[in-house]
């Protein structure tokens, strides 16, 4: 069987595996289009083989998060209760629809739009967070939100079960969504989840989900052993390395990776060509940090930022910052930052690491 293995497929599996381990998403949304577009694999075979490979890949990344305690097990239970039967049902529905190319295409387009909306939501939330921290004087003590602390999550059973049902149905039919779709729904349903806990929970809930969908595709799909083995040669070490990085990385790193992978997955699902996709993603990598620097430097795009310090608590100067006796009686925020650190947020940031 060794002469049937494809080294390029294994390399693609390594890259996608690292992405899945780091962000909890992108497996089906990236791997299936890669197999179809770059390696000319038949769509049904790509879906079937990708799901079977995910059965091995997902537990490896999830195990790292389990050991580090970044998994909400109650959320996993409610998600699995809905996703397992619906994923198998999705395979059966796909078979009843026959080829179902038009149906799958419509689902992928809708999912791509949803992912772009989710990226926009993440950017707006981050912008509002910068504005809030700037007013409270936390922009230096906690730059970019390193303090990833969060209150205990209160599980909402019925909405979580419905998320599992919808996600499982789409995964069973397209192999897409076990990470990208469900992680977005979790982000909207449980905004208080820490970034690392969001990824860990998503990776673990995907294990029974993709197992159910893979079983259906082995029985009724077009599973190819050589293709799946090539994927596993790269994805297994990739997902392990990615999960280890994710479990210890600062929240800001994971959130940026989440936004990047969501954008890449969405554009691919919307059938953006390889060259335009590379240009758009490259522009995001180059322009994104520059724009975000402007956002932080202006306190969240505030007019006249940094403001003058007039001794009013909460108006841009951290409480407890030493006044500077200049002739004008004002200090820029940058000077206030150097004058005296803000102790409380620094302690919060320390607890969040």
C-alpha cells in the first residue's frame, strides 16, 4: 500500500492538522476543498476520506486540551447528544438526494456567508473591548486582552442541543462544520468562554460527531484507504503540535488565528479562486496588524485620542497615575503609562495566563 501514499497529500494534512489543533476548526472547510481542487479527488471520496481521517485526528488534539483542563465537559455532552444521530441522518439524507451537488453547494455558500458574518462579529467585539479597556486605563496593563479570565459558564441545554443537531446534519452531508460552524455557534451562545476553552471544547465535541458521520460514509459513501492514510501521515503530528501551542498560547494569538482561519474557510466555501484567495489572505496578514495598531493607538477609533488628563477618573488616564505638573496641566496617555503601572489589571492578566 506504500506506493499508493501521496506525500503532497500528507503535507497538506500536516498544515490542516496544525490549523485544527490550534483553532479547533478548518478540517473539513479546508481539507475537503484542497482534496477536490488541488488533488482532483472526487467530492464524495474527499468527504468520506476526510471524515474518517478526522476520527483519528480530532482525539489527538482534544487529548492535549483534556490534560490541560481546557474542555467544558457538560457542553460536550449536550452537543454530542444532538450531533451524533443527526450526523448519521445527514449521510442517509445525502444518499436519498442522490448526487446532491446543488444542495451541497447551497449549504456551503450559506456556511461561507455565516463564517464571514462571524468574523465581522469578532472584529466588532474586539474593537469594543479596546474602547472599554482604553477608558479604564487597561490598554497597557492588558494589551490585546491577554487576561483571558472568564466567569464560570452556565450551560444552556436546549440551545446547545439544537446547535449539535444542526452542526451534525451539515457535517454528515458535507464534512464541513464540525469545527468552523459549531465553534462560531458556541462563540455566539457562550461569549464568556475563554479562547483556549472554546477550542478545547470544540475539538472534543467533534470526536463523536465525526465518528458518527464517518461510520455513515464508510457504509454508504466512497471511503478510500490510501487517501485517508496519506492524510493521517501529516495530520496526526500536525494536530498534536497545534493543540500544544493552542493550550498555552495567549488568548490574543488564538483569537487572531481563529479569525484568519474563519476568513480562509469562508472564502473557500464561497468558491473564491486560489490566486484571489492567496492575495486576500496575504493582504489580511500585512494590512490587518497595521489597522489594528491604529485602532489601539486611537483608543478604539476615538476622536481626539489620547485625551487630555483633567483629573477625572475614567477619562483615559488610569486611576492612580501620577500627575505631571506641566504648564498646560495635561499629560498624554503614553506618558501616564510610563509614569506608573496599573496594578489591578496586571494582576488580572497574571491570573489569566
